[in-house]
């Protein structure tokens, strides 16, 4: 096998492994995405304000709808509170 063939095959193997990893992240187990959002919120200290965009950056494989659902559930349980309305709304861990 020539060095060019070895190099080409190694690039393909690397790309396939990265593809497998990304597909594995997209097909999380049920409840894993909600847990990922809750874990991201737990990293914030109490009183720290954060936005939905902050959570989107922390959990790139989780949809905005899932993030909002988790935030609403945590708000109903008294773990977070919403500061403001609309696009500029910030959330705070209680």
C-alpha cells in the first residue's frame, strides 16, 4: 500500500469515527436531553442570571423547545425563576 493510500484511508477512518460520535450524541436515550439541560443549570450558582441561549451553547444537541419545557418544569417546582419576558428574558437559579 502506498503512503497516499494509507493517508487517504486514515482520513476516512477518522471522519467516520467523528460521524459515529455525532450521530450517537443526536440519538440520546429518552430523558437524557432533559437531564443534560438540568445538569447545565446546576453548574450555575444561585442568583446567577442566564439565558436560553446560554443553555443552547451548553447543550448543542438539545432543541429550544426541550430547554423551555425543562425551564418551565423547574420554574413550577421553584428551582428557577424567570426575570423578564420575551427574547431578552433571563432566568435565575433560586
